[in-house]
C-alpha cells in the first residue's frame, strides 16, 4: 500500500506536520516563499482555495509550468500530490493556514519535501473524492496554475437543489416526481471517476395513446427559472474602479431574484452556482436542462474600455452573427470565462459537451427575444438602457436547444456611477424586482414551452 509520508528536509516525518495546514480559505491569498536549490527550480507564487458543496478547488499559482503526479489513499481517505521542480524551506513548514470547518472535502493539508526537488502535499479528506488534477497556461493576470479539483465520488444531481423542504413546500412532491422522472437526454453533470447517484424510478403506468393535438405544459408542476450568476471562483469577471467584482454583484442579485421567484405561488428558481466557485459554461447549460427549466437567465455586469459607457442590456443567442460589433466583443469576452476560470478539457462527459453545439432552434431564439423584450422594458424603468432592443450574439451559455435563454447585463461596472449603484442593496433589489416583473409578464402572455413533466 502506498505511503503518504516522507522525510522532510529536517528529517521529521510528514505526519509530524499534521496540525500544519497549507491551504487558505476561499477568500484568503497567501504567499509561499520557496528557496530554489537548483537554477531551474520553480516558485509557488500563491495558493487559493474555493470550497463549495459541488466541489472544492485548490489552485497553486507558479512562475513556471511544473509537473504533478497524484494518487488517493483509503483508511483514512487522502489525496497525495507530488509537485516536481520545487524545494521548500522552514518558512513553508511554519505556515499554518485556515481550513473552514464546513469545507465538505478537506479536513487538513500537510506538506513536506518528499525527495530532492519534489514537494508532496497530502490532503486529509472528509469523504471519498474523484480528483481532477491539471495545469493551466498563463492568461490575464494569472501565471501558470496547477489546479486540484476535489469532486465527490458520487455526482450531485441538480434536481435535488430545487426540491426544498418536503414538510413546508407544497410543491415538494411535484419536484420529487420530476427528479424521479428526469429526462435521459439531460444527464447529471459528472466528471471522470464519478459515479451517478441512484434514482429510484416509480413504476410506470401503461403508456396512453398519443394525443392528436399538442398538449400544454403540465400545470401541476411549478414554472422553473434557472438563474445563472456569471463568473465565480478564479474568474472575478469585470472589476470596477473601486474594486467591485462582477462575480459578487451578480450573485447577490441572483439570490435576491431567487427569493422573489420562490415567493410566487407556482414558480421556483434554481441557481447554477449558489456561492463563490467556478462553473464551466457547458455545465451551466446542462444544469438548466437537467432541472427542465422553462427559462434560463444569465446575470452579468458589463465593462468597457471607456468609463463613460453606461446602461443595461439584454442579449439572446444569434446563429448568424452578432447584431453589433459591441455584442460580438461582449460574447467573446463572456465565452472566455472558461479560460480564466480554468476547465479540465475532456473531464466532463461527452453528452454535456454536445450541448454547446449549435442546436438552438428558431423557436427557442424567438421566445428568448420575447422574454428579453419584457425584462428590458422593466429594467428601463429603473436604469438607463444601453440599447433599447434585445441584441444577439453567439454566447455559449445561451445554447440550450430547448430553453428560452437570455443574458442580462445589469449595468456597466466600469462606469463609476453605475458601479456605485450596483453596490447598493436597494438598487440590487430594484433590479431583481424589475426582472421578476418581466418574467411574470412573459409567462402570463405566453405559457412556457410544452414539455413532459
């Protein structure tokens, strides 16, 4: 059986450092001083962690690309990572970092010099994991990054997040039935090494004869709106002059809008991310399809090279080019989120990747423009509009083929005045209420697309 311990530079076994931790909390950044013993030895610039229920990400930023090998151990569960091209000194041994007690996956981290020019990290785990370890090239302000993604051994079904409290939610049973009869064409997002959770299927009654006319959506189940706060984790999105981060603002607005939607008698909202962590674009789309959302809204805060740019915008998907050069630039910027946030190419199953093919139908796009018009009209009552019509461009996150999907740029975070408004809880409430009004108007005048419950 493999051993996770090794002699350190001082001759003390790695287990002697069990109380010393390397990794910071999600909001903590710290510098790891490394004294190179060889001319080509690399330097760790910073370590960041992003704990979340879905997975915990650990990022080691370095000044050069280094190789890493990893393996897992059981009894107790541990993840062992050997990083080549690094040496350590007493400063690293003396570092004590804080791990959140509620981190779902990491209990503690130990570090030692495993052999010359190789540092070994040992993560003591709270549960079995399916690790994904990969490197990223420099982009933007980031240097080389070694990424450790700790996924649960059993993948999480997004449907469970909307089932609510069975004792207090009158729609809980309907949502549970939905989970048990989820469409096979929208599988549970997963990565290599994960198992899918068992889903107890109810006995199926004999199939009724096919209807002679199209049937409306099942009115017994609630209207489901997927809210997608942009960016997150390693990807802060746009940053205002006063340091306001887009990822924080849009998450706050999405949470407020979810609360408003959930208070409606026959409507529920689902967040593609409910905390500060990164979600790949294709997974955001797949989550919305998994929960059979009737509407998908991606929420952002715009930025431009000139601080004078201002106003709110709404975008729908275009299959035939962008409606303006600015819309094309905006789509490219948002589509680059995967490069900044960092994805492990090939780790997600092929069915998820297929979602990003150009499968969107004309009907989906037409419905997207309709709901976009209504939301844009309502936002125009509380904020200047950058464009008074729905623009269109090739946003990857809007490519669900069967869900009306829009992207809302709430304001320009690069504009000092609009940045100030975006930071205001009162203004965030106004944006959420305006969006709810547009959503309600859309469903009142055009019922959700027919789909099997």
